[in-house]
């Protein structure tokens, strides 16, 4: 990727910093979405090949640990859905926390439009799904949360393909909307998609979370310590009945967002250590002979790390793992839909209701909910239209909101225990996401005909 070249000694223009930041973020999301698409395609192909049975059995393979008489074992599929997805939600939680502190959600007037649009984009799809499936009974009603979710990686990936023709304000709006949507999805999972509660394990989880908050207050700086205690929190949540992925969000809440050393403090500290390093240097001496040099260098490196907040260091380190490991594995394990016996599936009234309800929620509910809530927010004066954007472009964003891949699939696995209903949900999610992605691309491209200075 080619960025604007900076001239040494000249101040960097704030607009250039923002533009380059969005370029890096969008390209990262685009690459991640491409890997997820590839994984999903592979899953569908294998699920409809002679290896379909082996594919299904592989994900049900038990994986666990045994210590003495204690044994903890889960299927590989559950390790991915409960374990790796907890890591994904940790990264999402860190991003949300950062946005609320210094990002687009930190200023009420700027946050109003995407937050209200996200609420509309969650409420209307859920209502449409309920209206379509209301005669199907409680087994079908559980899927109301499926069409509420927008996949930020795929949606931003579409905008990344369009490059510089898309106004920065439109990307900011979609990013903030998707993050607000993630907050809603997390709350829905925590409040409505839980099994029987084990209060003893929930008490242990609460005590572990309290310990994380105490660590924050005491100034514990190393992200590794938070991950270690966070693993205990995850295990307690797994056994509590509240979905284990919520542990990732709680851990993000506890991770410090403030650097322990300010830049001026680091400059003063490093200057002293560097002066000591220079004073102790003996020309021709082997590096292994001078412990003083090593101690100074290690001290400067340690102080440099502490100039970044633990939140930043953890997000920076885990983002590639979530994007290129957790999400592709989730897609590979969950996107496989067998089309064998499709005629029997199509003849199942319950499965058809689920598929139609989810498809209608994503294809109709998402754009209508996002646009209606945006109109009300602007009409009431609570918010303002993003700079350089128009209603046609917002309509394109509303359509892209109908891409519900990752979190929608995840909620579907929680909502439907019946294989036929889960298969119907997967078909509706995958099919509708493809259609909405393509349609959103066309609408945004036609509404953004210009091509200014490139972002990538």
C-alpha cells in the first residue's frame, strides 16, 4: 500500500493522519474479510463433497485436558465457538472501549447518528423476523436476534474495495454504526442467549472480574497478567450458563486504557539512561562484557512499552489473531451447509419460516431500520449528516448493514438446536449477506462517482 510521503521536519497535517489511519484500518478489514470468505467457501464445498461426513465428525472431535482425576473436554467446534470467539469479542470490546474514550462514540453529537441508526437497524429486523415466524412456536422465536447483527469486517471490506471515492465521513459512520451494533449484539447474547444459571460459578466469575478491576487500580501493566486472569474468568463464565464469550468483553472493560508513563516522563527517563549507556561504552568491547549497557537498554525498552496503554498493546497484538485465525476458523467450522436433500428442507414449513424471517430481517429490516432511525435523528436535531455524505450514500450503508455473517452465524448457533433450523438460518445468512454486499457495493459506487487522492 502506498501512502503519502512525509517530508522530514514538516508537521504532519491532521487530515492526512486521519486518512492514513482509515486506509490502514480498512485494508486490514478487507484482507480479513477475504480470508473469511475463502474459509466459508471451502466449508460449503467440503460440506457438499464426499468428505462431508468426515467434515462434520472432525468438528465434533473431543479436545481437552486431564489432570489426575479431573478431566475437561469439549468438542473442537465448541472450543472455537466458545473459546476463539471469546478472543474475538475481547478484541471487539477493546475497540468499543477505545471508541467510547477517544473515538467517534466519545462525543455525544457525533455518536448520536450512528448509535440511533444502529438501534433502528437492530429493532426493525428483529420485529420483521418475529412477524414472519410468529406462528412457528417458541423454537422459531429464538432466532429473533440473528438478523440484528452487522458484520463490520465484510461491510468495511466492501468500502475498502471502492477506495478513495468513498468519503471519509461515510467510513466513519459505518464504523461507528457497526461498533454500536456490536454493543447491542453483546447485550443480546448476554441477556437472552444463556442456559440455566449456575450461581456458584457466576459468583466465581464476578470475583475474578473484581480481581481484574483491582489489578487495574493497582497499576498492573502487563497485558499477559490480564490474559491469565481473563482465562480464569472465561472458564468460570463457561460453567456459569452465561455465554463464555461475554468473558472477553468483561476482560476488555478491565484492561487499563491509560499509559503508565507519559511521553515527557519517558523522554526524561530515556535521556538519562542513554547518557549512562554512552558513558559506559568502551570502544572495541564485546557486548557480553558490559552488563551496564544491557541494563540501560532493557530499561529503555521496558519504559517505551509502558508509554502505550495496555489496551493499545493488547489490541495491537490480538487483532491479527482474531482476524486471521479466530474468524476464519469460525467460518470454516460453522458455514458448511449441505445442500443434499434440499427438496426435503424446502418442504419443511418451520425451516422455510426461519430462512424467510432472517432473509427479510437482513434485506429489508436493516436498511429500513437504519435509514428510518437516521431520518428521525436528523429531523429532531439530535444529530447531523456526516460531512460530504448524502442520503443515497446512507442508503448504501443501510444495505451494507444487511451483511450479517460472523455474529449472525454465531447467534444462530445459540438460537437453534434443531439441525434443520440451523441449516436454514445459515443458508439465509450466507445468501442474503452475499446479495446485500453486492447491492450495497453498487449503490455506494454509483453515489460516490468521484475519485480523489487515493487512500491506498
